[in-house]
C-alpha cells in the first residue's frame, strides 16, 4: 500500500488524518525498517507492507470504536507497537499503556516513543497476568491484535478493563475461537456486545473486531496463571 492509498483508505473509514500524523507514520515506518535490519521485530520489512498490514490494519478498528470517547487504553501484547502506537498517533489525547513480555520489543517501543515525541505513553515489560495484579479495572478500554486465542486473551484483558468499559479483540477468522469462549465471558462478568467483520484493502484478507463489555467487577481469582489458562478453558 502506497502512502497516497493509505490516506485515501483512512479517509474512507471516517478517521481524521493530517500532515502531523502522516509525518509521524513516515518516521515510524523508516525507524521500524532500520531497526528490523538488526533486531527481528516483524516479518514485514518493506514500506508498502508496513502501511497495509501494520498501519492500516491497526487503524481499521477506529471504524467501529470511537477512541475519542475514551481517555485510557492498554494494548496487550503490542509487539512493535500495533495497534497501540498507531492509535496514539491518530488519537494523541489517549493515555496509552503498551504491555509486552518481550524485552527487545518494549525497548524498540521506548526508543520509538522518544523519537516521535509521544507523551503519556507507559511502556511495560511484563506478562499480563502479573501486571493485572496492581492494575485491575484501570483502563477505559483494552485491546489486543492477533494475540492468542479469544478465550485466553479475554481472561488476560478483561480484568484490566473498567466496569462498563470494553475489551477489543482484533482477529482474522474467529468462529472456532468464539465457540470455545462462551463460558469465559459469563464467568468474567462480561458479554460480547458486537462483532464487526471487514477486510484489508488490496489483499482482501478478513478482519474481525470483537467488542466485549465488562458488566461487573471480575473476581480477583481471574486471570489464573498462564499455564492454567492455556490448559483449561473456563467452565
């Protein structure tokens, strides 16, 4: 995806984009390519792929969720900053926490945030099941892009999210994961409010956005240890 195509597609989904955003994304892309030459962060190494499969893939969610209506967001398993840093560039008012257990990726994000002069970004190198112990129900919204299966990432993200707030799961195909997750939401006092389906332009690959609302305070026994979460679905 060329930059002009990217701008056109962003306009089509009703998201505001200006010269400052374009400049920051250009710096982001160049820095990611340079950094990726010595530290493996992503398999996508060329500019056009970054704009399509990382930048547009990250901002497409804003077609279905209004980030202007929230103040705090946590991106769980952010990797090289997707979607959290992209959303922060488009919505600079957000108080963003980027959470990832991979030290080389949080190091990259720290350098990127400084390079782009982004404010109110908290970068945490930790596992979600540890971080949630002191940050329960803290964020207006939580988000995760292609991180683990739905029942697993939901158990990690929902306890971080405020009551009446949302966890947004960004997926491709989701049906099998959805069928394996029904009891998870009941036990975590949450419910799926909406599922939106879309596709990336050009390659037409499927994208799904699952909005899960936290209805009540979640029992402190959740999330379980990661080993337990993986081994056994909530019933």
